[in-house]
C-alpha cells in the first residue's frame, strides 16, 4: 500500500495543522478509543496517559514518520525501538486495526473540511505503511521468543536494598514453571504486570534487567518514586472518581483513566511484594544492548545515573563473567550513595583493564525538571582518559534521566564523538530520540 507522489504531498501539506493540534488529536484519540475498548487499558501506563506523555509520544511517532514518508529508511532505527517496546507488551496486529480506525477519526475531527476523501485515503495509506513495518518487525521478534509468548509467572526469590536509603531495591525472580530461561542481550528490559489495589486495570511497567543472563533467574532493580503531582484516586459506586488533587480529574484526563501518583507500580513492588510472591513478566526485549560476542580491543565506556545504572550493571557483569578483554571505563553519577558501587569496585579488581569514576549530581534524579549551566561541571571533571576520547573506536552506552543524558550527549559532541558510537536508553515514553547533532 505504497503512497504515490500526490498522496505523499497531501500528507505533508496537512502536517503543520496536525502538529499545531497534535496533543489534542492524540488525547481525543486515546479518550475515544479507550472508551469503546476499555480492555486496552491493560496495555497502557495510566500515569503516562494522564500526564500527556503517552499522547505526546504517539504524536511524535506519527508526525516523524509522515515527515520522512519519502525516505523511510532513515526511520528504521527509531521504529526498531518502538517494535521492541510493542513486543514487550505483547501488541498484536489486531491492535493496529483499532488504532488506525480511531486515529483517522481524530484527524478528521481536527482537520474538518480539509480532511477530504483524498486526504483521508493518503493518511490511511501512510498509517498502514508504518503499521506494516512495525508488525513485520514485531512478528520476527516474536519468532525469536520461540516458546515464550505472552505472560509468564515468576516468583520473587529475594529482595535486596542497593542503597543506604533503601530506596533502590533489586528483585531476583525465578520462573514458577521451573523451565530454563532464555538468554538475553545485556541492557535489555522486561515488562512486569501486577495488580495494584485501588486500580481497576492491570498495571504494566518496563524494568531493565540488572544482571548477566542466567538460566534459572532474572534480576531487576527498582527505585522508589516519591511522586509529587497526584494522589491515589478512589472509585465511587457510580463510576466517578474522588481525588485530593482537585484539578487532577480535569478535561486533560483520558476517558476513565484514573490518575495516580507517579511510581505507583515501583512503590507497590517495594512495599507490598515480598519473597515468595508472584508477578507476571514478558520475554526480554529492547534495542539498547551490548553484544557479548564482540570480544575486541574497542574501549567500552558505561555512563549512568541513579537507578538507570541497572542495564549497565548487566553489561559489566557479562563482560567480567565472560572474561571479555575490552578496556572498560565505568562512570556513575548519583545524588547520594551510588547503587552497586561496592559491587562495581569488586568487578574492577577482577577485570584486567577497568577504570571507575563516581561523582555526585542532581541530574541523576529523575525529578529534576530544569537545570543551570552549573551542571556542565559534572562532565567537565571527566578526563580524556576517563572517556577514551583518543580512541576513535570507543563505544559509549549512556543511561539516566533525560537531563543527564542531554548533558552527556552535549559533552561528547563537543569532544568530537560521532553519534553512531553512542547508544542511549530512553526510559521516558515522551522522548522519541536523543539528538547529538545540535
């Protein structure tokens, strides 16, 4: 269902209007779709829907695709990240049928008379070009999952606090069925599904695996989120909701989504789930990963902040366990004590060519919404040796809050590091990509 030149022009000509009303479009889209298909609540993060992060992510994806409709090949790396996320959520082709239907309705509502039959056909084709690319890649990923499709039950074998504040906790998880676990690429994540008291629908969240692959267990690391914007919302018998945040159930909410304080799942895991309890999980997924079979001389620089250290610990453990000889530089920021610091120092003694750098930074907190130029000093303290800047083959893996990664990206860009040598793990659903070219 390829677009001809005229159809491509019709799509591009309507992009400015859609960009202008982009968030409104996606908000209306989610509201109507979830009203008619409430079962789809089980696939979405209720907090991200309420705050607008999920609608913004959809808008960014659709408009980025439409803007590059003539040169789709440039979008392949971006769409890979989306396909991996969809596979972790067990998204199926029939879900695209539903999304396409309600997306075109939302476009028609905003464009009005400008949504002529020709424009509607062009946008429908554009959507299905993207959908076919995604479903094709997702089908391939599902085949790679082999016998593990959908949800699998795991038992919490152990819990361990990773900081003195006990606000970051690791969970060792073993499969209830006792069957061997597949290996994964260090850096990948899993999707957990739990029931949270007071919430109508199952809650899904992604957590990076924080240890090297093992046949009998996985490990995730979770941070307590204090939250600040929302409180729990209780349902009345008539279906309406009551919240202590008077404005939280305003017109910005998505249909029947109940706004809840950020961190409701992470906090529930830490406070309410104990050793012996069970959760459900999908197969490991994700495009932010280290190939453990590449044992070469290229230096490896692992940069992290806060709980986002988790996927990099999996990478480091794999490198050390497999006795990969690559030079490693470990750079870790934290606001207070650094999670896994003692473990990392032990790994450094086991690895023949590893250096470490720990430093304090408020940018390691995910709740930092703004920052000043003073934070540039966090990275100015790093030497060329810390970053292996004199080696043009160095690979960089960066994981942290967006503000932290933006600063790391700018610092590497100033030091002439090429973008293709840098990988980012972006946890925020609202962010589509990191840009090192600015």
